[in-house]
C-alpha cells in the first residue's frame, strides 16, 4: 500500500520509505517508519457540515451559465444552488417582467374620498418609458445658454471698443457677427415659452 508521502509496505510487512537517488547522484538508504506514525501529508483534512454544504461540485465553473431550473422559468426561490441575493434578484426580474406566468400585473386604485370603502376597478400598471423633460424646461435652458452667449458677445464688443479689432481671432469675429441672430432667437423662444406656460 502506497501513500502520498511515499511510505510503502516492504516484503517482510514493515512500513518503509524506499531508497531514492539524490540530484547529485548519491543514493538515499531505505528507512523504516515506526508503527502508528502518520506523516503530515497523509493526515486527512478536517471538514465539517457547513464546509461540505458550500463545496462546489467538481467541474463547476462560476458564472458559466444559469442553472437549468432557473433558465426554464421555474420558481427562482426553489433553486438552492443560487445564493440568497441571486434568488431575490431573480424574483425581482420575474415580477418586473410581468410575473412567472407572463401576465401583466394589475394594481387596484386607491378608494375615492367620496366613498372610502369602495374599491375601484383594477387598472394595469403602465410599462411605458419615463416621459421626456417638459418642453418648457428645454426652452428655458436654451434661453439661458443663448443669454450667456449674448453676454460673451457684449464682452467682445467692449474689448473691440477699447482696442484694436485685429486682436480678435476668427471664432470671436464669427461670434460678433451672430449677435443679431442670437437676439432674434432669444425673443422667439421667450414668446414660445410664454405660450407654453399659459
């Protein structure tokens, strides 16, 4: 009988470490092992029930795929191979996608103040995307940006009035030329905003 440490049973029934050759070519003698001695590498590792319960099966690759029962649409809470948070997330996804049977969930409306005991008819939960920001907010933002541009144009005009217009680069000259268009756009947007807010 052989062990991890290399101890073997000899012909006369004793346990021995067989003779071996060293890297320099010399020979190690066969050594006898006393009865009952178990070398460190032959000692079985201690395990307990909790460690065994968390041990993954041989050949299991983490993250390689979804367990077959979860993929088939089975009850996500019943799969014991998933962690607690994974089961919780699977339940959330199932609920969000319309439940386990694929039907859309319905939620009843709250009772009206006139008749608090009465229950109103259930209505389906809206699954539409969130609405875009109000056009008034977009218009206000555009006006704010145009006013900033107008202030920059006015700063450039004061710079030109105090010095040489040749100091301006092409981009600054272009900005100065766009003053009238910016003012007209601000006026048009302010009229549009007044219509929206009324």
